[in-house]
């Protein structure tokens, strides 16, 4: 096997920052032992380190009451905006998948992981929803909506789609497990089925990103490709009870066929129109 010499400046920095927290867990301390300034790792070992470090954010530094992913974590405990309690729905969807990966890889105890997943599902079931969708931010202590912007204080169907991806991963992973695991899987299945994707079309041929109980559809942001929102249309088309019509995808996301472009960036054809101000495509997050 080929070996690569890597200087893990970024990983080392993460470990240094995490070590500043007096509340470090055993999992955190164990991970830090594996990190040195210069180590020789195979590509597979490198991926293991990346997985462990990624899981750490969602496992060790989750908001304690909800179990969900914080919008941001400050190792020194200093939050100038007093937002240590703010959790992100889309990021928590990534966190659900990270926890499942951690269970499968043996990075975290299975029973502890199932308990955390159950905690998150219970919290989400008791938060304010907007036609089945969650807001971008939630107060992890109270379950109340934390406004992302003045008019963005209601349902965010894109962040909800990132979250719902995690629902399906958890459901599939636990549905044939123990009785306790089956019960947790059923909770996530119910949360997934309650999302009213079709309602977010606003009776038009496309999905609208936001809806607010105070401002209704005033943000008026139909989701068109290409950006990070393709998954929203995929999830909406897959819903067992609230599926969108195919026309919403073709006329909304695909712009009635006008989603294609002849633009090139660095000699590489983009093929699809990217929703950016420039002509070099979108960020890696859109992939």
C-alpha cells in the first residue's frame, strides 16, 4: 500500500483548540492521542482520522439539551452573541449521519448513540414546525424558532431536506435492530413523513425556500438549479404522503430546460448554470 506523509496543521489545530476545553470526553482525549504534527498514514488511515475528527464536533460538542449540532462552538466558552444554545437543522442532519457512521465504525458505543438519536428525535418532535418543516435555527434549550433573518422566522425547506436525509439514514440503519432501536427508527420515519413538501410549492411549479407565519411567502425565493438544493427536490419527489409533481422539478429546478449553460471555468465546461454572481461555478458545498 502506498504511504503518504502528511503534516496535519488543520487537524492539529483542532486538537489544540479542543484541548482547551476542561470538559473533554474520553473519546476526545483518545482522538487527540492519534494526532501529531507529522505522521505517516495510509490513505485509509487518513480517512479514519478525518471521520473521527468530524464526528467529534457532532458528538462531543452538541448542544446538551437537544443533542443537536450547534451553529457554532467556541472552545473557550465565550459567545459574544450569546448563541451557545442555537442549533442548526441542516447541520444536525449531517450530524445524524455522522453518528450512524460512528456507530458502524465502533468510534462510539452503540447504546449511547441510540440514546442520543432518541433524544434528538424527541426534541424535534416537540419543536415548532411549519407545515412539517423546521426553521433554519432552533433554540436548543426551549425548542422555539430562532430567527435566521427578519423575515426568515418560519419553515426552511432546504435546511429541512438536509435534516431529513439524516432521518432516512437513521431509520434504515436501526429498523431491523433491537426493540429499542426499532422504536427510534419509527420516530424518525414519522418525522420524515410529516414534512409537507408539496405545500412548499405555493401552488406553483417549483419549491419555495421559505415560509413565515408572519410574512407568509414574502421572501419569494423559488429554488432553481444549480446550487446545493437539488436534494430538496429529490426528497420532495420521494415523499410517501406529500410528494411534489414532476412539473415542479422540470419547471422549477431545471428552469424548463434552461438550467444548462455553455460557460466554462478554467477550461472546464460547467454544463449547468450555477447561482453565483460570477462565472466560475459554486462552492464545493454545492457538490
